[in-house]
C-alpha cells in the first residue's frame, strides 16, 4: 500500500467507480432497470443476459462525476460506499438482506414464468432499495468525514 492511497489500487478503483456512480443519472438509471435482470431469466435468453450484464457493468462508470453532492441519489451512493467500508451492524443491513431476498423471489418467479410473484417481488426489491438509499443518505449526512474522499 502506498502512503498516498490507503488500500492501494483496489481502493482507487472503488473510489473512481463510486465517484461516477454517484452521478444521479447513473444511480437512477440503474435503479429503474432492476427489472431488466428478470428478462433473460424469463425468456431463457443468453444474449439478453449478456446485454443486461454489460449494462450493469458499464452503468457505474459511463456517467461523469456529479458537479456537487447535494442530490439525494448522490448522497445515497456516497453513503453506501462509506457504509460498505465501515460495515456497521444497523438497520441498513436488514433492509439490504430483505431487498436481496425479494430479488431472489423475483428471479424464481421469472424462472417459473409466474407474473404476479415476479412483479410483486421486483416491486418490493425496488421499494426496499429506495429505503436502503434513504438509510445511506442519512449515513452520509451524519458522517463526520462527509465530503472527504472515501479511502
């Protein structure tokens, strides 16, 4: 590890990705396309799976850094980055687990082509993601190191 960058290369990459993913266009477009994950499962299409994977891989880095940190979604992404590093045992962990469980239920519903459970679970995942984001905004806003680069 270098003295100028605690955590070395991985920390610099993580910081660069979150710096761009905190752009509201990145955050909101990724959230809005959560249902896309279900499409290749429902249709059994490897081509669609590849396209969705490329979108989800590129989304956090194709948008520029935001001009400021005032946007709610920007603070949510920056709070998540800090939260992931500090890993407090708080309600956000439970919400994150619940959102993941909803995603699994949605994937199972898509696998068996069951529209109602798939749709309800996907909507639950998206709603829980917003609850999680609100928790990350609060985490960001109360951080004594707010505005400092996350290392």
